[in-house]
C-alpha cells in the first residue's frame, strides 16, 4: 500500500477535480469528509481543518465545486482518496457563494426584517462613525456634516475596513462607539472597492454586530451598486458614505425653517384657544348674570313677608281668642298680689337692722327702727310701747 501511495503521489500529484459534494460529514477534529461525484462515478475525499478555515463559503450537499486535491491511498482500507487543499464553487465565485449562503441564513433568522429596523433620531446629540481614519469615506462624512449641522459632534471609532481580520476591528468599533452615552446613531462607511475589498462587510461577525447595536446604524459601504450583508442588517442603507451622513445629520437650515413654521402654527393655535376660551367665558358670564340669584332672592323675600304677615295674623287671632281667659287670670293674680293689699291702706313693716318682717307687737321692742312699705313708697318709724289692751296691728302700724 505504501508503494502504491507513493506512486500515486509522485506520478499524479495535485490535480483539479470537478464534481458534486455528497455524503458530507464533519468530524470532531474539525476535518470534513465527503465524496466528489459525477453522473458515472464518485471518489472519497477529505479536507483538513487548516484548509477549511481559508474557505470563503460553507460546504453544502449538492454543491458543484472544483477541487484542488492530492491523489493518495487511505492505507487502512486500501481506498483511493483525494486530500482537498482548496475548493472553488463552479459557475460562481467563492465570495458570491459565501454572500448568498450567509444572506439566506441571516434572513431566515429575521436579521433583515423591516420590523426590527429603527427610525433615525431627528436631532442626535452625537453621531458615531466607524471607518478607516485614512480613507475618503471619513472625509466625505466630515464635509457633509460641516455643511449641514457642524454643531453636532462626530465620534470616530477607527477600524480597518479591508484585509484579513478587518471584520473583528469593525465589530469591536461598532460595539464601542454605540455604547457611548451621547451617541444616538452610528455611521458604518467605507468607499468603493472590489468584492474582496468589501469582504469584511459580508461577514457574519459584522452583521451580528450591526444587529446588536443599541442605537440605529446607517450603512454606507461602497458605491451605489454594491450591496453588502452589513447594508441588509443596518437600520438604514445609504448608497454612499456621503448619503449616509446626509441621512444621519439634520439640515440646520431646514430645521430653522421648520421650527419657525411650527412656532407660527403654535402661536396661531394658542390664539385660537384663547379666543375660544374668552368667548366661552363671556357666554358663561352672560348666562350667570341672567340667572343671578337677585330674582330668586326677591321672590324668597316676598314669600317670607307673606309668611310673617300670616304669622302675625295668626298670633293676633290666638290672642283675641284667649283674651278673656288672660284677663281673668290677671285679675286673680292681682287679687293675690301684696301690692294690691297695700293699695287698700295696709303697710309692711320690717326691722331695719335684720330685714325681718314684723308680724306682731312681740316682734319689736320700743325704740326699734322700722321701715314701712306703703302702696306708694316707704318711710321709717320708731317702735313705741304698745297701748294697754290695744289690739295688735298688722306690721306694727301706728
């Protein structure tokens, strides 16, 4: 077997083989095993992990390819085998195939759906720019920004935009600038170039970074005819870097015109609201005056006067009905009154010192000072010795 293997490798060496990929199987080691077949025959083949990493596309069942391979013998089974060093898709380039494969996969995940696209801010506080610091794209962005609204700051996140490893720098720059507090939108731009030059913008790494950005991303990559995966993933796609800047940077002059117009509309609307409020106030004032409580108060006053007059009439009638009873009761009270007794010539005597009423001669001693209450006024008197066999007089009368 070893001799056959050596003969094949020496006599045949490396060859181009056209065929269709079949029986595709990936091993834990990272190698891939498959068959190359046409209508009449097939041959086993393998591709090692180190060679796979250089492919621009993914191996798929049924894919027509051109394989640059070494003919050899797999000694454990004595089988003819090809060790493939490079694959090219037949009928189209590797980059185009890689683009189509990645586009189909991301589209199936919803990465390009219009529902996830975000609107651009009307007046961003700051604009991030991901591009090469030495390219024409940055110059175009600066020129458009300075013309439209120079007061809005630009935050540059430099990154290589072509070559091996450029996709890693672009993804890192996107994440870094989009996370800054004042950055409200990011421009991802570069000038035109060949498909190989634009390859970093057709990678899954950059597409994922665009989708993960916390702020909207405007993509302006290449010329107008160039469409990259980054363009499809971005919130807004612009045909050129200048157009991307024009989309993100507002026109100061147009904003001033708009603000002036809106201010006039706002003032006019305010005046209309004020006029309607004034008219409504006037109507309410007139309605209030028309329904003021003056008339109601006058009517209530008339009713109260009528009620008072009715009460007075009722009171007079009640007094008139009860008059005889009141006069009889007054006569009885008058007959019982001490004043009435005094009016008949009697007097009430009291001790001046003690104020006690004198009821019999025994209540006084000769010389006691007495105060006599008469029907009309009072007078003072001094008690004398009572006459012999004289009847006692009421109140010590002399």
